[in-house]
C-alpha cells in the first residue's frame, strides 16, 4: 500500500522577486527610521520632535513587519500571501498619510515610489497566474 504525494510546486520567480523587493523595502524603512530618529538632534528639518518620533516609530514598525513578511514569503510558506498583503496594505496606508500631510519633495518621491512598489507586489501576489497556481487556496 503506497500513497503518492502531490509533487511539490517550485516557488515561481515572481514570488522570489517580490520577496527580495519586500526585504529591500524593509531596509529602506530601517534607514528612514534611523534618519527620522537622528533628525531630532539636528535643526535641518521643519518637522517637530514629536513628528519625527512618530515617523521614526512608524517606519521602524513597518521595517520589522516588512522583514518578517519578506522572510515568510522567501521561506516558501504558501500561506504567507495574506500576511504579506496585509503588511503591504499597511504600507500603502502609511504612504497615503505621508503624501496627504507632507508636501515636500523627498517625502513625496519616497512615498510614491513605495506605493508603486507595493501595488506591483500586490498584483504579483494576487493577480499573476504563476502566483495563483503556487498559492492555490492557501
């Protein structure tokens, strides 16, 4: 009596690519958090200390979540898609808040770039045929 198991699906290249993109976004959020926290000690910004602390804490939290999401996706966990979608949704909400509240060139450029990357990643995770085949009903 033998039981045959279904062949293991290889992780599609688009999922690996999105995993790396999410890990890079985590690194970018880490750098943003560090610069926000160091901005408290300089007079080179027009944000208050409270605003810098909020920005730094938000970016630090998002960096941790993005790192966790990227590692979950890269580990081959087939149920990671929902978690990654929620984390990228949080990133889009934070990006929208920044775009609506800070109209400076650096904030706008970083936010719009982050939004474009998040939208692309969401499309790759939820709209790409290879992704649908890999994740299935998970």
